[in-house]
C-alpha cells in the first residue's frame, strides 16, 4: 500500500515567493530544502525511484538564493 502524502513547500528564490505541491512518503526540513532547491533548478532530481542522489543541503541552497523554506501537509 502506498503511504505517500501531499505536502506544500513554500520558499523564496532571490526574494520572489515560490510554492509547489509534492507527493512524498515523509517530509522533514532536510527533504523540504532539497526539493525546494530542485524546484529552483539547483538540486538534482533522481531519475528512477531507487536511484540515490546526494541531497542539496540548506547552506548550498542558500548560496544559490533559496531562502525561507517552509512545508506543511495539505489539508
């Protein structure tokens, strides 16, 4: 059974607000920073479900202009 849930991730990129919805099994701050950086074009998205990629960290994302990452489950 699939336990994936929908999450809203909001962030700013060079001062402009951005947001998107993602389906994930679990979400935490590290995951949110990684997916926000992917949405911004900085992080790498895995090509296959089982492929392991290095997650983009908060300091690296901030270096490229990603800030104020917040996440919440959809209602």
